[in-house]
């Protein structure tokens, strides 16, 4: 067996997959799929996705492990599938003749007749060519051009992209055969963005030597009403200022029982896995002074507001089902502002940042009132005293987030 292989891909240049809304995604999928393929978004097809099934090709497919992303802004969602070609059975006509499919029992049994007792038995069984799992770009907009997708399959090789042999559907693919009686696993890792990929319906394909067998199984999906019949309204929103987050690092990540474990988050390309000053951290992002980047202090203000906004979204998700969907500034929601500011102005000069509206919009969000809560949720009802040591150490030390720290 070959050494496990891994591939890393960004979806840059795949904007045709990122069209908003299920209707467009369905149209793309149906147009690309083989004749008879039903598509991942059709209710009659994915009304009740399972975690294990026997597909039309005679293989058993199981989602054996799912690990959600750590929070709404970062982390990685991981999905591991197992595909098995069950052992041979015997023909019920004589209880002796070994079989891989029913045809042998109806035509070549001794005496003729009966069916094959093999698990997942089909009339005609053919060997596996490859195994695919559809990616969430097909069912919503939770992937961006910067989303990183990695994966592996035990026999290899593993790849990500349109599968031309099964209609061009965008998939994670394990291009490997499978001996009768054996199984192998394929793992897909999707980096969490503002809308973290969740667990919903996935378009699963096993390709026998000649046919592609499409079916629906639990797997990568965007958090929307396609796969969740009762989605959260998203209106709950908890916000705190950059100053609050800078002086309450114990709520971000610590051994304190009140900690929400919100890290890591990523700001302007730098991962922030800790709160400690002196390294890439939330304290360095939030607690800046003009001395940290004398030529562009305006950037420091934007990065600090971006950090606070991302922590607010992560905290909202940690204490509720909310996503701050009701907040708007100049006609755009907070997720849109974060994407716009990070994509366009992390490398910009101070005048461009000043004229972008980013600092004003993000500051407005971080200073907005909590909404959707009958009372302030824990731990924000009793957050404890301000802890200023890390923030004071970070101010003016010349380290800034977005510059490699």
C-alpha cells in the first residue's frame, strides 16, 4: 500500500462555484452531472442524509468521524469517510456457491436461482474506480477564494477539483481501487472562515468501472436551510470593544473556567493562537500604539477593530446560535465588512485605509448594543476585573499583526 498522500489547494480561480444561493448551485450541479443525477440540493434527494449506507454500486460508505471547526471564525472542520467492498457471500439457492452479486446466483448457481447474501448485494457488481465527496461550494457560499482544503486517502492518490469522469462535479477524490473484503478511508479538512463549514448533506459518488453512483450522505455543507430545516435566525449578537477584549484576555483563552476558548483567529494573514504579548497574539493586535508601526498607525487601528469584531462573532457563536445578522452599516453586514477590509486594505497605505470606511464600520459594530438576549449571557454578566499586564506589554514594542509578528 502506498504511503498516505496529502494535497493542499485553495479555491482561487474557482469563482464559478461560489455563486450565492442554492438555486444557482443546483443549476451548476445538474448541468454538470451525468444523466439521471439528482443533485445535492433537491429535497427528495437529500431530505434525510445518513451517516452510513449501501450505495447503488454495492459498496458500504460511512462517515466515521466528524470534527467541527473550533469556532465560527477559525479552526478546521474535518470529515473522514470509509468505503468498503464487503466480503463475498453465498447463493441462497444452494448456500454453498460463493458470489459477489445476485447475477451469479440467478444464472450460475447450483441449483440455479436465489440471491447473494453478500452485504450491500447488487445484481451486477463491478470493481471500484474511485470515490468522491462533493464540497460545500456546491451548496452555498461558505468557501472563499482563500479557503484552504487539505486531505488524504490511505491508498492514494488524493486530489481536489472537478471530476470529469462523473460530470465535472467539484469534489475531493480518492483515485483508488478496492479489493473485495477491504476498506479504505479518505479525510477532508476545510479551514473555517466566517461561515464555518458544518455537517449537512454531501454529494457522494462511488464510481464502478463504468458507472457513477450518486447518493446523499452526511458530510461537508454550509450552515444554511438547505441542510438544516430549522436554522438559527442569527439575530443574537454580543459585542464588546477592542479595549474590553484587550483587558479581558482570560475570557478569550486561558485556564479560567470562564474562558470561551475563542482562539485561534486570523487577522490580515497572521494566525493568532494565544493572548500573550511578544508574539502573534490578540494582545499585540488589540493593544497597539503609534510606535508599533510609525509609518502606518491607521493600519494598526483597523487591525485592532478587525480582531475585536472576529472575537465578538466567535463569542456570539459560543454563547448562542447567533451570527449578528441584524447589524448593518451602510447596507452591509459585519461579515461583508470583515471580508472587504481584509481582502482590500491589509496592505494598503494609511490614506486608503482612512478613506475606506473600515475603521468606522468595525468600530460601530464593536460598540453596538447586545441584541437578542433576555439577559447578558455568562461569562459576560460577570467577566471579572480588567487584567492589563499583557496589554501594557504589547503597547509600543514594535510588534504588529499582519506583518508576520
